[in-house]
């Protein structure tokens, strides 16, 4: 009885790994990470991310781009506005921007 349970668990793990591999082949996100500082505020971050978005969009293996901006000192005064501007600039809807201010 115990061997049967173990066998079922191994089969379940193999099926899960196979499903994960298929899923990751279909969805291959790329992540761009930036950290703000005095000389890299909202305007400069936005400009850099626009360039990055174009570069990733041209890459055949990039299905989605996640832009993570770490802003612990609050250099981005209007994070919702920057997120909106960048995400609306992607007409294909394959970019998600996250700004963490903590």
C-alpha cells in the first residue's frame, strides 16, 4: 500500500513538471529591474524603460515584459501616472509596470 502511494506521488510530480514546462514555453516573461536615485528619477526611468520596452518587443522570445522599479526614497512623485504612461505606450498590452515605494 505504501509503495502504491509513493508511486502515485512520483507520477503526480512528473505530470506537474511536464505541465510547468509546457506553460513556461507558452509564457516567457522578461523582467527589467531599475532602482531610482537622485540622478535617476521618474523622467529618466521612464525614458530608459521606453527604450527597454522597444528592445524587448523586438526580441522573438519575449512574450511579456515586467518592469519593476524599486523606489525606496520616493523619487517617483506620481507612480500611477508613470505606470499608466508606460503601459499605454505598449499597444500590444505585453508590458506590466510595478513601482515599489517602501
